[in-house]
């Protein structure tokens, strides 16, 4: 099955696709509410869908991606949200693009659960937004998100974070803790993993260890994850 990858690093994306690794690269629409990632609509729903599709498809093609993720963190209770996002996802699916939605973390995104499941290939959980670093906390939040999300575990993508950087400081879970739980999810049939702030993966030790070990786990392996360190741990 496809594996959902993080954003950033165009040359990395081209390299991964050229070497045939099972990774999927998608562009993301929306983002943090504080940074402008709020859904809003001042036109008809048909016009919003048409405008959004034209814009998103052009970005997908420009970056050589395979699809798009809708990830508004604000405005999801708007009366037009479901109609507009369902329409956009449906158009992307018809054109053969991979579709993903988020955020799904700990029951905070119930509006996304109203979307048409048939238009969604993957549901992204931003575990790094929960600030969890204990197995019990990760288990509780992840299972709550799986229960809420369209498609259950079969479409579920576990969102980890490589941004233990000089810019953002540490964000939990630590890679070793997150990767260990990814093994549990893989055994349950979860679709994949994505890495937030993937451009910082180059600062990890070893470089790209979060993505590389995650891919190995999803392929059925049981790698030693103890050596994967973030910027703050490895410098």
C-alpha cells in the first residue's frame, strides 16, 4: 500500500520516487489556525471547489507530488466546510490523485469525520500535536483518533515529528518512542506514517532516520530504533 510521506525536500522526493521506495508525497492545504490555516468561503460552494481544485492540482503538478492533504485546523465547523471539502476531494480522486485529510488527534477533529469516506485514501493523525511521550498517552490518543476517523485503522497514518530543531525546540514523542508504537500500529494494519517538518530530517542522527526506520517498520521489519535522535538529542 502507499506510504504517506512528509513535506519538504524536493530533491529527496525525486530521489525516493526514482529509486522505487514505497513513499507517497502530498501537498498540504491549510495548516495551523494561528498561521492562517482556517477554512473560509465567501463565494458559492461550487466556485470554492473549482477554485480550490485548480490551485491545488497546479501545485501538485509543479512539485511532482502524487496528491493532496486537506488540513484546515480552523473554520471546520463552518456550514460550507463538508460540502466544499467533499467536493474538492472528489475532484482530486476523479483525476487519479491520492487524497488525505487531517488533523486527527485525540478527538479534536470531529468535523472531519463527517466527510465522505469514499473520497479519502488516508487519514493523518498529528501525534506530535498532543505533546505525548509516554506509551499510555500515545495509545489513548491514537485509539481515540482511529475510532473517530473515516476508514478506521486501514486508512490511518501516524504523524511523527522531526522538528527537534534549533528553531522549534523538541516536540514529542521522541522518535524512539513514536517508532516503537508505529510497530504496534503496523501490526494492526495501519496504512503508514508521515513526518511533520520533514525538511528537518536532515538534522537527525542518522540523517532521515525517522523516515527510513518508519519505512522499514511498515515493510514488516523490526529495526533497532534506539539510535534515532532529534536535533536536540544529537547535538
